[in-house]
C-alpha cells in the first residue's frame, strides 16, 4: 500500500524480521546466487553471473573514487564479498555491518586483510564521528525502516568530503493499484522490506541529511537478468536439494519461491527500478565523474 508516497507492506517489517529472513534462507541464497547478495550488472551482456556481480561492485568502487589506505564502511555487508573485493582491488580498509548471524559467521570464515565484519545493526555501529572516507550500501537501505536516519548516520560517520554510494530497489512513480497490490507490496512483505521508496524521496532524504547528490543512474535494464538466472537456479535446487525444497516451499519463508517471479515481472513492466546514487558530504569538491 502507499503511505506518504512510498510502498509499505501490510505487515510491518523490522530488523529482527530481516535478520531472521537471511539466517533461515542462508543456504538457499548461497546455493542460488553465491556470496554476493545483490544484483549483477550486465554492461556488455556477455558477462557470466559471477562477472556481473563483481561488475556491480566495481561500479560502486569507481563511483567512490577509492584510494589506497582509505577507511571505508560497508553498510549491510552480507557475506563480506563486496568488502573483500574492494579491499583487495583498491587497498582500502573496510568495516562491514550485517544483521545476519549466518552471514557474519561466513564472513569470519573467510578473513581478508583490511576487512572487519561485525554482526551489528547499522544504527548501533559504534563508529566515531567523521571516521570514514567512503561508504556504500548495496541493497541494504531497503531493509531499514528509518531511512532518514540511515542517511543521517552515514553523514555522521563520514569525514568532510566523504563519499557515499547507495544502490537501491526503487518503486515506479505513480504505480497503479494493480501494480502495488500484486507486485510491489508483496515484494516488500516477502523480502522483508519496511518500505520501497522513489528516486525523488531518496534524494530528498540525502539532501536533508547534508549530502550533495552528485549523480544518479537507472540501471534497471542492466540488472534485471539477475532474476531470470535465479529462477532457473532455484528450480534446479528445488528438484535436486531436499533442504532447499524444505526452506523455499515449506519453511516460514516459503514465499521466497513466489517472490522471484514477481521480481521478474516487476522489472519487465517497469514497476520496479534499480538506482545508483552517488553522494558527497560537504567539505571539499567531489572528484569528477
């Protein structure tokens, strides 16, 4: 349903529900998609799924203009794959935060120099003011009920001139009642999203927190293939893996198997968008794009 211009699920979602979702579906997520719990980006269309997920991470790193030795923050780091990739590629130090105990355990089992992963809520990150040079949130802001506070906390943690990149699931402006009822609201409810915002709303919240909006890219068409690949892999897992069948079809999160077709349709109809925001904290001119 709509509330103040954003999509809100009929059943309220919170951090506990998000953590529970990722903890219970942990083996399914890794079986179906791997360590990167985010979309792939097909820039040429010839990338393998593994190359596509890394391409999205590379895009984030390029937008952040990362430099060796910088202190970075991964807000909603999942299994730590993005943090490990950027730390290795750019020589930066990364502190990541995840709500999921399962994800934190997996990250701890794959230590990487310069990467530190915490099982902790972003709103209780314990980082000092102005202690980071760059931060990113890849498909994690959607899981936060208080999005203005998400931006405000990122602004507090970043030093003057610090950069923030946010990759977000976004709703189509003025979505029809059918689209909201059958696609966007169920996607929020089944995916444990407290809300799904609009591009304009994200930019307004970022500016209210003190950020300058440096750039925005709608890459919906470049990431949509993620879900057709997931559908094929999920079907194979359901046929071959008894545990995957139990979790995806009979567990508390059995709606996951229904959500994937909804996402495919949401992208094909334009009901859902995928946006990349590049933001800068005041203090110095941001690097050129």
